[in-house]
C-alpha cells in the first residue's frame, strides 16, 4: 500500500513538472534538428521569400537567443523585405555562429545547424523573426551590445568574419584593449592575406601567454609596451590603432604615404604615429571626431575598431 502511494505521488510530481511552463525548455524543430529558445514563442506567421515560394516562421520576443539542441554551431541567413518585388530576399549569411540573438523585426532569420566536420547544413533549418521592434539596433546579429549608428557596419564586419573571438560576447561600445585589438589586427591580416597564422612557440612577454598576442608580435604588428611586457588589458588609443593597422598593411606588402592634410589637433599626434594617422584618415579607414580633430589619445571603441577593419578590408584590399 505504501509502495503504491509513493508511486502515485512520484507520478503526480512528474506530471506537474511537465505542466510547469519554462522559457528555458522552449524549443522549435526543423525536419532533423531541435533549437532551444531563451523565451517562449509569440506565435507564427507566413511570409514569401521569392515570387513563388512561401514559408511559415516563428515569432519570437526581441532578445530571444536561439541555440542548437546538439550544441553545434549555426549557419544564419538574414533576409530583408524588398518592397519593389514584394517578398523577402537574402541579405547576408554567417557561418560558425554559437547562437543567434533575434533582435530586429525588420529581418527574417533562417537558422540552420552546421555540420562540425564539413561545415555544411545538417537540416532544413527554422525561420524566425522578432515579434516587435523592441531592442531595435541595440545588439549585433550575434548578440553583442552596440550603438545604433554602428550596428549595420559591425554586422557587415561580422559577416566578413572579421570579428575575433576576443570580442565575441563583449559590449562593443566599450574601449578596446591591446590584446583585443591585437587579435583583431591578426584576424584582419588573415582575412586580407588569405592565410591562417600559427602562434609562435615563445614570446618575450612575461605578462601574457595569449596566442593572439604572440601572433601579433611574430608578425611585427606590435613590439609590446616594453622589452618584456605586452600590457594586454591596457586600452589602445586611436593613434596606436592607426599605427597597428598600418603595420598590417605593410606586412601585406603595402606602403604608407605621408600626410596630405592636417587635423586641428595635429600637434597632439605623436611623431611616430603621424604618417599612419594621416594615411588611414585619407583612405577613410579612421575618421575624425568632429571639428577637424582626430583626438589621438582617446581610447578606441571596440565597435569603431571593427568598422576600421571592415573599411580597411574593403578599401585597401586591391590598393597594394
């Protein structure tokens, strides 16, 4: 009798657990994969993504994070509405994404599980869209906080695989550290040069063993802050960013020309940085801060540095 009572009690507890709603347990499913959601869906709606094809998408609260049930990385296709044609069209594709943060009602996202070996799609994927405009332009497509003016350019940099791992998950509105910028410079060099750099077996630095610092040192992009220190957490200034970007360009075979114009605060720019500052400014890679000023000692923002890398990749890729 006691055993039967305990069995009934356990069964009741199990049923209660199944009936308790939990946003952590929310999922959507494709033909071959399951996707976990950080918030419960708001419903579904139909949309057209060609003149003849339509599909049903899941509406999600802005800020919802989508992850693979298997822990795999994702392929994310972003669609925008083309009013002239009357349907949604593919705008960009990202691969090897840890998750997607659905933030913007103006986009439809096609989320697909990526095969870890081939890099190809493992399933037909799911279609999702933010159910409202809350959080518009407050985060990147991969979920990092960013200012509204920078979001599209940063997303473009992410789509071009310029985002280093050291910046993923960071608030991109904050100041960038020397280590973070070094990892960005290495990633830019790899993207523009078409090769992957291996970390050296040793470096002279006693304050970091991070492989990205070692790569930047081995490439000659930075010599550190002393013979034995890298100062990985120290913020990098705008003029220092210009110098390191110039080092990337030189390593790729480019040459840095002298100044053709002068900023109002030219006297504040260090002599060792002037040629780099004016070269980058002339090509629109680093812009001034208003009033014809460069503000050379101001700490560089993470989002601004990603945009610098994007502009350099686009502008100087064929200028060498």
